[in-house]
């Protein structure tokens, strides 16, 4: 099971929230969008900015001037340096589908299935030492560094 | 036969194929020449006051005796330059053996603030263009003028004459009280699109303030060298305000505005769009792609470097179809058409000399 890391307790990343963790030598942001968790590398493919510190904003499109389609079902991460928007679910850039963020599989799993899964390094808050103490009924967020998410691989979604 | 502009080369040596000149000018010889196209009320309005015509940017930028205003070879002894059809035929249409030429008259009607007089003078100029130029030479098609301070009056004039087969374009003076992309003008662009007319963004016009964004310049050299700023401001406005989303069929010609700035502007605009897209979410693709679909540029005046440098700029345009040949008759710029053609890839040359304008203006 190497490549899988426990990064947080699920209850501690509320909807709309995120954590930034270091796993396997890489900085990864884990985002809770609508109750689902998504992992993105903390490095903009454009110039290497700390991508996961950017604002998460809703989708915004328009058919003509003055009309706005504000889509809160879409979550876009904006790079703090140049404002490029990337879909949190797929890592895909809004303006150029060929430019995308590296994504990681994230799963939520029970404490009873964490046998042998290492904890992420430099995790903020109570998740370093205390995790050994948590109750078995808690659920944990696990990042898998081994492969990108399916949606990103097949190009589904936007 | 040689002509001014060709210098010592023959027309066929320069370019043996068809030629469409997308920017030749007609000058109103005198206000009185328009009287046959005005009602008695408006003729009296002029004569009672001793009024002799509008004063606009043309008077400021082109002093009458200057070689910029008219090449010496094209200056008639007894009339203002480019003021009758015979001169145009003799100087451009015949020696260049043009297939078609697009005639534009900048008479500064947009400078008038009297709303009814501006509309009346506009009608007179358009009717004069039809009767004394367009209807008299089948090679000519033309640009109609509009009373540019009043959107409702602009639309009325477009509907009045827009279906005349001789009119293919509407003159938008590049200097104006407002940026042309703004919402108040969208119905004007819709009227142009309805009549299948191209919007011709062209030298001329007056701003509500100084021509530059920082006051008046001191010298004509500044006027000529810095004018492209007015063009880039309007092009940026047309794109940003979503005019091409409102009117997906709209075509805009940028005339006398240069073109070498376009790729560099496009890089910057594309970059800004990537980061500030949410502000203008109707822009659903890169601004430079929108320009390639909706705009064409005349090559006079041309900002040319060495042949290699010019070839690089032409490559940066990213399309064989962006440029249209123009003499800018009777203005005198030292445009090296032979140098431009030599720098252009062979696939671009027939497009530049005729093909692009033929398709663009549906000639």
C-alpha cells in the first residue's frame, strides 16, 4: 500500500475547506467540494506558484455581455500569481484544456482500514501525534500519490 | 505604367495579379458641392452664417499643403486633392487596374454637436458619395458616414442608405467621445450587421478631450507616430465589451491604423484575459482568436522594419488573411509595398493584394 498517506480526519475539512499537507516529498492540497475530497499538487503548471493557496471560486460563464451564469456546482481554484482558473475536480485549466494541474486520488476510509498507511508529514493541527489516539469510528482522508484521478486521466468533465 | 507609390516599378512587376484597394479617399471639394443634397432649410443654415464646413481631426492632423495630406504627384492645381472621380481614376483606379476600391470620405461630420444639423450633413455626404462617385464607376464601393454622437441617429442613417449596393462599410472615426465597444453602441453594430455592412474603424473624429490620454502633443510627428494608441484603445474596447458576442456576424476593418502592433497587443491581451477572464466572462476564447475571426487591417500606413523583421511580424499575425492592400490615396506615406510583399510568404501575397478584401467585403 505504499503511496497512500493519511492526511487528515474527514470531519476536520469542512465543505469548502482545505488542508495543505506534505506527503511523499510533495506538497498536496486536499479540498472538500460538496462533501467530496479532491487532491491537487501545490504547484501551478504555469510558473510554479503555490497553487493550493489560491481562492476557490464558483464557475462563471456568459453567453453575452450583461448575462452571468454563476455556477456554484463548479469549483475553480485560482492561481494566486496570475489568476488562472483550474477545476478542482479535474485539475483542468479553464482556458486551455492542455494545461492541467496534477491531481491525486483521495479516499475517505475508516480507521480500521488504516493498518500500515503512513501519516503525512508536517500535517498542521492535531493530526501528527494525536492520530494514534483517535476513536476507531472516525473516518480519515487518504491521499494516493500513485495515480491521478480517473476523471483527469480520461478527460471527463471540465 | 508607373504610378506614385510604385516609384520606378511597374504595376505588373510589383504584382501581376488582381488588386483591391481597401482605402481610397474622396474629399468634399467645398460645402457648396453638397448643397444639391441638402434641403433649402439647411442650405440657408450655412449661407446665412457664412459657415464653411465642419472642423474636426482632419484639419488638425493633415495641414492642407502638407505632402502627408497629399502626395505631390497627386495634388491637382485647381481643386482640393481627391475631390473628384476623374482624379481618383487617373491616380489609382486606372494605373493600378484595381478590381475594386473601397472609397471613404472623412468630412468630420462627427465633429458637429447640433444633432439635427449633424444628421442632415451626414445625409448630404452619403447622397453625394452615391451620386458623384459610387454610381459613376462600377469599380467603387463605399463607406457611409454616420452622425457619430447620437446612436439613434446613427441607426436611422444606416437604415436609410445601408441597403444601397454601393455601400459596404460604415465609417467609425477612431477618436470619439466614447469607446466604441460600449453598450450604448451595440444597437448600432446590430444595425450594421443587419445590413451586412463592415464597421470601418478609420482615422478621424474628435474626443471630448485631447487626442492623447495625456493632453495635446506639440508636433505633427507625434500625431502620426502615436495614432496607433487610439486604434488599440478602440480594438481593446470592441473585444472586451463583447461586441462580437452580441453580433457574431460583425466584421471590423481597421483602416490607417497600422498592424505591426497587433501581435504584441494580442499577447498582452491574451495574458490579461487568462487572469481576469471572470470580469468579462462572455470572452470564451483568447482575444487574439476573436480578432482573427472578426477584424482585418489595411496595410497603409505600414510600420515596416527590415525585410527579416517585417517577415517576423507577418508570421506573428498567425494568418494569411489579416491584411488588405491600400494606397490610402491621396495621403503620402512612404509605404514600401514591394518590401511588404517580398517579406510576405507566397501564400499571403494574393490574399493581401485582393483575396482577403474580396471575401471580407463580399465583393
